[in-house]
């Protein structure tokens, strides 16, 4: 390589750095990334307290500048606010795909334009503790307690995964739950497996679709000895054809066609009361405004709520309490046919002792319903034992 050519390459590289340095200086900071569906780090600020230096070991009184926290926060800020960040993420995902890799950012790039999050081996102690909490709930209340775990795409759609994709076994978790629970076990996994060739999950999101939720509903009704409303009694309505879910956001993949969102249960005649704090407010079964935002799954019930009570036209049925994660948001409409009240209780945001809630609200049946991935990682299920 000639000296002149080396100088040219050096100048070109320095110019490249200068252009991006200038672009980062003049480009405004963003608060939110639509593609990643998350808030971005903002520029950290320093004040006088951040320059405090403690010479006493382990005193914990040194400021952020000397502990390294400020530099760590600033690095996160630069990474989040880097110019053309979304485009770089998409380019990285495409490069990984072209290189033959079947995974990016913990997400497998699968057949039939499907994105499947990797399922890592969970903490066995946390799994055992959470199962014990369900058992304590069954002991503490005088009403039937039903329990089920919803497998993810990583299990039901395992045939779409790249060859040799490593995953922990959700089946082992399901078997452990079924073998150790003192509640009435509901086998939703087998029902979903029977319908694996249908669109029971979103391809680009981790949730089940409304069709998948219907099959979950059917399994629950059979276990509870209640009549199942046939799928043919419902009319499917497509409310969106542009859903790019959480798995899409984290994967970096930007070339796959979006999902559709369907509903089967009309909202007429159904009322929802929701709590975001201590005061009740009027809720909705479907929040149509959410179809205009990135997180379109929040269309169901308007997103996460500490508590929501759904009432349909069945005024004589039992009252059901569902201890749940967000999968139940799209299940709730189907439950209104068989229950007079469906109480949706999210332990992430609601710390009311469950046994107290059952007694005070005249609950007739309790259902603990989680996806496998959420159940094994949830640190809030201790509330079931209270």
C-alpha cells in the first residue's frame, strides 16, 4: 500500500467519523423509539453532589462522577441517541441473516416469517417458589382454584425454529406444574398443540392471537364443566393489519410482513371498570385508539391494569377471579359468555392479598393463568400466599 493511498484511507475514515460526530451533535434527542417500543435514555446531568469524593472505604457517599455511574449513564445515552440508530439495528439484523445466522438479539429468525424469542433455562428456585405460592392460594381460599400455564411459540411452533436452535424445555416446566399443583390443573398446552397449524400466535409478537385465546377459553370451560360457545357462533372481525409486536421491536428485523389483529366478541353489552390506583374508572373492552400506536396489543382492555372487572350480559353466572399476565387481555372477551363478572388481577401492580379479595368480592372461582415465560420469571406471585 502506497503512502498516498494510506493517507487517503486515513482521511476518509476521519471524515466518516467527523460526519457522524457532527450529525450526532446537531440531531435532536428522541424520547421514544417506535421501532423498539421503548423510551430512550436522556442526557445525564451533573451537579455538585456528583463530584463528592469519599475516602472512607464502602461509605457509599462518593458522587456519580467518581463511582463511574455518570460515565455508564452517558454511554447508554450515546448508544440510545446515536444518529440513524433504528437503521443501524435493522442493518445489523440483515447482515446476521445474510451471514446465515438464525438469531439476533435473543430472537430466532424462523420459517414462515416468524420471530420466536429464545427460552433460557429459568431459576429453578423461583419456579418452585411460584408453584408453592399457587398451592398456598388453593389452601387459603374456600373456592375452587384452577391453574394453567400457556406455552409459547418456542414449544408449539418448534418446527419453525432454525435447526439446532438451543432452548430450555417449557415442557419440563409444564410437567412440574401439573405434578406438584394442589389446584385444578387445566391442560391448555395440548389444546394449542392440536391447533398448531392455525394462526394461534402472532408471528411478530409473543402473545397468542384471539384465535389462540379462544382455544384456551375452550380448554378452561371443559375443565370447569361449563358449556363451550362454539367458534362458529362468533363472527371474526379484523381490526388491524399492521401489528408489529414486542418480538419485532427487540429483534432488529424490519423486513417481515406485519400481523393482523382479529376479534370475535363484540363489545356491545359489555362493561369494564378499571383501577389504575385506588379509584375506579370506566374502562373499555377494546381501546380503538391503541390501533394507532406501536403497542397495538394494548387495544385489548387498553393495556396493563392493576385490576379490571368485566361484565357481560350473563347476570346469573359465577364470579371469576383471574390472576394473570397480559395473555388474559385477549381471553377476557370470551369469558363474558359464562361468568357474570370476570375480575382481572395483575400482581405486578396490585398488592391486595388475594384471599382477602376473594372474600370481599364474593368470588366463586379463581384461575391462575400465565404464560410459561412470565410465570418462571415473575417476582410478584408471593401475593398469592397472603
